[in-house]
C-alpha cells in the first residue's frame, strides 16, 4: 500500500491482531503494534521523501555503523529494497526483503552483495533476521546494526540484563571513553547517556515506562 510521501509500504497482520508496517525505502520497519499500542517510535521530524533515511522504527546500518569512509551508517537505509518472499505460518506473516548492489552503492562500496531481511510477526513478538551474502569474487568486511527506536517515557525507562558488562562511557568525551563495569541490576536514564556495553548478552529487558516490558 502507499505510505507517507506516497512511498510503498507493506503491512503485516497476525491472526491475533498485532501489526507491522515496513517501508521498502530503506527496508525500514516503522511500526509494531501489539495489538493496538505501537512499541516503536518514529521521530516527528522524520522525512518520507525517498531521499533521506527514515528517522525512526528499525533503520538499517550497512555496510558501516556510524561515521567512516562513506556516509553515516552506510547506504542500505537510503536504497529501495524489494519483496523477495512472503509466507504465512499458522496465522503469522513472514516477509523477506532483498537488497542488491547497484550504481549508488558501488560509488561508495565497490562490491557485489545480496542482503536478505526476514521479518517475522507473531502475536506478541517481532523477529528480524539479516543475512548478507558476498556475491563478489573478492572478500569484503562490513559492520551492521538494526538501529531500533523504541517508544518510551524516559523518566520510567529501565534496562536489565547488563550487570557485569564492561562499559565504555562516551560522555563527556566520545573520543576517549572511560572504561568501567556495570554494577546496576536496572539501568536508568536520569540525564544524557552515551555508553557502550561490551560482550552484552543476547537477551536484555527493556521497561519502556509505558507499562510494557520488551
């Protein structure tokens, strides 16, 4: 269907009423409702013009995370993905998007690749799987992230599961982070925070301050 700015988007609905919206531009999940409350956040100033990345939801960072030799967070969030496959398993929709190299990507990163992004919606869960295949005749390295924006009330937010992790505190000096160890069971955000957690577990628990635990 048509989304904001007349950009094409795909809407997935589970048998139990949860719903996801995915824009083909950037392969960006912009909404995840369980069943009527949206757990993701899109910035009020987000642009839907097919030129700038969509600021919010679950944007792709590929093949670079953060700043580097190419544009911030790479090019995957600035390109149109295509629908490669869709299926329905016991009322749960599964969508697979595909991104391949083209003149735009090769101007920044001269490799041939295929990226497949699988989005699996169930009644109370959203799973995303990104698979990158080197289709070139040369090796390449890359970094990637699914840069999720969660809807939250920051005064009530806490994150559990990171106790004991080594930390790199980038506030006040991002270029010289302070090393430390996380001793708190629940991390809260009373002010500005910019901290990296090394060797984090696969599962962390986010209380979004709005009555939801993710």
